[in-house]
């Protein structure tokens, strides 16, 4: 970034974003819930324990800038097209290192997701905003130098540099 005062180049801070696999129908329920309620709500993330590896970074980003981004990958196995289709602004996060915290999903609960409404989670993310997008996984830069392979999304988040 070039500042107008000094005309010197300064380095922009690199921000972490998470890529998580979602089902199209589930994410559309979250979008609808935000639209209708006009207020943030939480979503639980189970099975993806590696979120604990970046907990401090995510908490710092929320503290310093108010949010971090979750890039929602529309998994082909769950009815999507294999692209990132939503960007969620996460303005609050709760972490559970033992992964046994019961979470009741407001989007599932409201639309009759009986049997799937409560599940154990490692993290809860409060979505302040969800915006549509279309980003290919290959367009992103890895945060931790690991291959950005969609197969890894079955059991973990991918860590990427937040796209501008």
C-alpha cells in the first residue's frame, strides 16, 4: 500500500481466512435466516479440529478488525459445484478444545432438521453477514504452504490468505 503522506510502500498485513465445506441447502438456510432475522446468528463446526491450530490468530483478527472471513466451499458431494460460493463475515467465535460441546443449529432447527439439529462442535462462528461469490479454490493462496486440495475439506479447514 502506498500512503499519500510519505509515498512509501508499506506492507499490508496478511489476514487468515478459513475455507470450509458446506452443503448448498444448509448455507442457503443461513443466508435466509440472516435476511429474515436481520441479526447475526451462530453456526457450529464439528469434526474440523484443526480450527484450534489457528484459534489465537482468528481471535486476534476479530479483536483488531472486527471479523475474519469464512469462505464457504460448495462441496460437490453435498449438492454444490466445487467452488467457493459464499463469504461469511465472522464477528465472534467460541472454541471448544475437547470437541464435545453440544450445538443446536438455528437454521436446521427452524427448518425441521430433526435428528441433525444438535451435534458436538469444536467451534461456533457467529455470522454477521453472508455474501454470494464465485471463487475457484485454485485462485487462493495457502496460509500454511499446504496444497489446497478439496479432499482435505472432508475432515479439516483449509487455511488461506484472505482474498482482497
